[in-house]
C-alpha cells in the first residue's frame, strides 16, 4: 500500500497537488486507527515524505482550535506546537501519553518537511533530477525563516499549556526529551 501511494504521488506532474488529494482521502481512515502503535506504524512506513507531510499537516490542522491557512513551513510547524490541542482520536490514552504522541508526530512532521525541502520533493520527478544534478539550493518560503526567539517563545507557550494541564505534577522525562529534540 505504501509503495502504491508513493507511486501515485510521483506519477502526477505536480507531486504537491497529488499528495494533497491523496492525504484528503487517507485522513479520515487515520482518524479511525484505534492504537497509537498502529498509527505510528502507518506513518513511519510511508515511502513518500511529501505525503507524510500532508497527512501530518491535516492531523495537526484538524487538532487546532483556530486552523491557519499559511502554507506548510517551519513557522506553521511552530504554530502547531503552540495551538494544537490533543489529537481528537486519542481519548482513551493517559494525558501524558497523548501529549507524547503529539510531540512524536510534530517531530516526524519537522523531519519529513526537512526532507521535502532538501530533496526538492514538491517538484516533478523530471525537474527534481535537474535540480539535484545542478545542486540547486532548496527553495525556501518566507515562513521558513524563523528565529531562535520564535522557537523559544513557541516552546515556552507549549510548556505553559502543558503545565496548566498537569497542574502540580512534574513534566514526564519523555516529554522533556521530545521538546528538547524538537527545539
């Protein structure tokens, strides 16, 4: 299935457009995957980094009280960190496990996005080969230019929201580690 989805993204002249269409179809099914391990297995085995980005973007967009219309970028990933509520399908998991899963997917989104940008994966396959041969610089968007202060403020916002939820309980170690890794 993952290989077929990857091929479906690449056969179109616009991989970005086809990945959006495929992600729109896949997304409702992902919401119905009952176990975290099954969701992670599905997302981690995706052959197409671009499709993984689009699916994760939809998941986070779905979990925001106020969705944003900015294109996928580093700024949007920071927006998700600050504005995502817990993912909707996690109702049975413990609260820390739900936050941990959200951070896991946010890190996966960041890594996938980096691969998309560096690998010119939004371009058609024929154009991509030319870009790689010419060693073209990755095409960044305006929203990809973020500062350390932006990162710091969004991480602090996230930690503040998490502290409100946890109350007096200390942050679990795995949450601290994931926040540091993401940062």
